[in-house]
């Protein structure tokens, strides 16, 4: 039997790499002689641990009368343990089993180990560079993106290229990839495009590459490079030879023009894709299949997309007002989501986060001017994190956010008292940094919340007046990319559906009903993959019908629908010639019966829209005042005002909130 006892006070300890956390180890001398003890933490790199003091000298346990003396020597001592893992991939995110081993110097065989589990919190970091950053060629050039996941968690990463002149074609070998902590890859990149330069010198074309992770709190990396399009005939050749070569190439061009037949139609990214136009054989239609991937008309078969008629003319943006700024003197986080609601007639509220993370709001009454942005009770979040508003009952607004300490906070407003102080909802549970809180009211006097924990577990909490907020619990063991949005929907009374993009990039769902509770997760046609961590948008445009929308890794917008008679249909693309930012959220609204509208941003920051009606199906994507560029992939908030107008809100790269209005 050991002559010492230890107590390890490490329950619930969490540490962020690059920071420190501490706990105590209490030691009691149960022996009969004075002894000195040393403490060692096992299960973690010794360089990450500091134990103080180096040793403890403890007297043996005394009789009660001796221990009661004020000058009695100590029989119990305490080691202080500081954990300081480095901010590197070596400090893997997750649970770490450790042990506190205490050894007697008097008798080394007298030792004891107490075990505990501490949590290393996740962080995201990407390192990338172009090798080389300057490249040239006559018909194209090659380079390599050297990319490292410098964080301590897996990352789903997208790579995309842009040039302001839009003269470069980017062929990226792996535009989407998953990297483990510390993993390094070289991604090949081929640059080409633009007019051929026949004689003399080189045409310099700067470009940028955006390297982004699906996790919101992982900072993106922007790489700058230069592509030099070299002339076919160098400057140093004699002028005569250059002239001969140029004339010869001109002759080839004339021959090509007169003897190769007329050219086919040029693809137009703003026009609808048509199997007839591009020469593909259309697949047979399926009963209940939506037109061009859109909602089916009461479940009846539709062959609109397979019609030999030309595609619909893209809708015009003539009825959209030019984008205008809402108090541009206040800068938000670039691309920050703006959330909106109408808590009462003729009043609109907006919520977002400033560049420093301060939670801000603005409002408008009866179409008047927008009120200046103001802070809400001093709340702060990670810059760009979503502020979720909810109106659970008349004259009451609730807000929900994930705070900078990764716990969920809430505040509320009522006319008589205004905004109240922020408070935590069961802070013993840590969420993914900056994760979105989804909130809904499935029935009177009941609120449900959904989000993702730091390890990617899908979590929920609920509130009722009699019991208050309940502890967070896992929804049937679901795991996703940390920070992924959990979409919740109440398609009918006493029924809740959840939708997420899982770790395998397919869409997963579960549902709840009162008699049975939460059911197991299942895939919604798992053969179709979305962009890693993409948000799934869900609406109920009419009874007994659900539509889902999400973007794939190449920027294609996909949709599926459910009705009782057909269950979930296969995913189909919505005019996939038009590519949006990979993983961009597709905002869906149903402003009137038999009409659905979508809004999303492209990689170049332009806002795009399409709409569906039961006759023609999905119209071609069109731009909304594309001279104004938002942050590529930024979420577009859409708000029908209850009449015939629709307001949009989105944030530019410079942090200004912009709005546009459609009216007939």
C-alpha cells in the first residue's frame, strides 16, 4: 500500500496552443517519516509542461492533537502545473489523456499516478507561397502552390485565382483538398489565356490566388504572382523574319476562317445551360423531378429542361436599385454576414460584427433613413462571426452568438427596458470558434438552438419558461467540420429537420418528433458532394414540400427537394455553367406562392440571382448591379418586406454594408 495520496484537480481543463492553462496536484504524506516528493506529468511533451515547485517536503500525518497546533509542519502540499503547448500542428486538437506521477525521494518505489483528460482547443492556420511567383511563357506557364496546414486540426481548403483584367485562365490541379494537421502539399497551377503576342517583348499580367479554409476562423492567405506572356517572335530577330512569320500566321488564320466552317456559339456564363444547345443527350425525366433541379409542380412530372426550345433569356436587373452603403463610416469584418428581421410592422433590424468583433445593429422605420450603427451591450465576437436574431414572441428579440471564449452568449430586448447585458448559456460546453448559432421556435414558449462543438459534434440546447436554458447535448452523435452551420427547419407542426454537410462532404439530415425524439443521421443522396463545410439552405415554399440548396467545390449550385410521395430526389444543378464562390451560402426565399428566389455571390464578388416558377422552371443566373463588388463568397441576406419589394444586404471587402431593393 502506498504511503502517499494525490488529488489531481484537472477536470475540464482546456488550453489553446500558444497560451497557458494551469491546475493543481495535491500530495499527502501518509507515511511515518519526513519525505520529499517530485511531480512529473506524463502523456505530454515535457517541454510543454512546467511544474512548480520542483519538489515538496512533507511531514508525516500527525495525531489530531499535534495537527491542531499552529506551528505544526505541513502534511499536505500542492504542485502547480502550467500547460503551455506551442501554437503548432504538434499540439493536436482534442482530448489528451495525461497522468500526474508523484514519486517519493526517500523510497522511489513509493509512487502514485493519478489520471485525467485535458482538452487542447483547435486553431486554424495556413502557410502558402508560390514557387515561383514570377513565371512566363509563349502559350502558358506553370507554377506550384506550396501549401501547409500549420494548424492543429484538419482543414478543408479551396484554391482559386483571379486577375483584375480577366485575361488569365487558371487550371488548378487540386482546387479543393483536405489537409491533416502539419500536412504539406504542392499544388500544380497552369496559367494561360488572352491574346497571343506575335512580336516583341512580354505582356505582364499580375494575378492573385486566394487560399481559403472552410473553417471560418482560419485566416485566408492571398498570394500575388506575375505571369509574363512572351511573344512568339522575340525582339532580337530580324524585322524581315518577324514580318514573314507574322504574315504566315495571318495566312493560317485566314485559311481557318474561310475553310473551317462557322464557329459554334460562345458560352455565356449568364445564360441558361441547355442540353440541346451544347449537344448533349438529355437524360430521361423522372416523375416528380424538379425542372432543372427546381421544385416540382405538385409532384407532377416536368420536362421543361429537356425541351428543344432555347434557354430562357436572363432576367434583367433593371428593377434593382443601385447598391448603396449603410453608414459607410463604420467598417465591419470583410464579408461579415448581415442578419435581418422584421420584429414589427414597418421596422427592420440589422445585426453584424465590426472589424474589431464588436456586435453592432442598425434599424430603419417605415422606409426612412437607416440609423447609425450602434453597439449592443458591449458584446464582442470573433470578427465576422454571425449574430443570430430571433423573435420568439411579440415585442421581444433574442440574439445568440459564440463569444471570443467559444461559449454561447445571448441577450434580449423589450420596448420597456431596451437591450440587456449578455449572459452565457451553459459555458461548460465550448463551441467551435466563431460558430453560427441556429435558433428557431418550433412551438409556443419553446426555443431550440443548434451549433457545433470544438470537436465538430452537433450540439443543441433548449429553453422553456418553467425550466430556463438546458445543458447542451449531442444530437445523436453527429460530427461535422468544426464551425459548420447546422440548418434547422420546421416544415410542419411537431417536426424538426436538421441539415449539415458532413465530414465526407455529402449532405446529412436527421429529424425530431415528440413521440420518438431525435433520429439517426442519414445521407441525402450521398453520391453528390458539396464544398467542404458548405451551408445547406432549406425552405418550405408550399405545404409538404422542402427545397435544399448548396454549392459544390467548383461553385455549382445544387438543389434537391422532398415530398411525401417521392422522398428525396437526386441532387441536380441549377444552370451550372455559372459558377459561384465554392461553398458560398445560397440564400433562398419564397416571397409569393409558386415562386422561389436564390441569391449568392461569385468569387469575383458580384451578386447573382435566379428564380423559379412552376411553368418555366429555373431562369438563368443574372447579376445584380455587378459594377459593385462584394467580398467573394459573402452571404447575401434577403428580406421580402411583405408587399412586393425585396431588400438585400451584404458586406464588401472594405467592410461596408451595402443594400439594394427590388420593386416592380
